[in-house]
């Protein structure tokens, strides 16, 4: 909340859109960082034909993240 006294003290609040983020150069770096962290959580990979196995892992508490591939 802006208070009148802040104006007298020459205080200002500045904001930026996306901070100091440069999409052209920073976005690929952010995606790489995110993807590297996601790989740590993949516990199982199953083909689509065995999708029920992925649900079984989830129900039993054995699967943190199951990747289901459409190709065998």
C-alpha cells in the first residue's frame, strides 16, 4: 500500500514484466534445468499396452512418475 509519506521521501516501487528474464537466451536454459530435474522422478516406463501396470504402481505406492509410451 502506498502511503503519502513515501512520496515525500521520494520512495518508489518499480516492477518489471518477467523480471530480468530474456526469453530468447534464458528459456532454453530454464527448460534444460527443468527437464534434468524431472528425470530424477521417473520410476517406471511402460508401453501403452501395459497401462494398467502403471496404475498398479501408483496404487501400491511404488511409482513416483510413470512414463507411458505409445510405441512398444
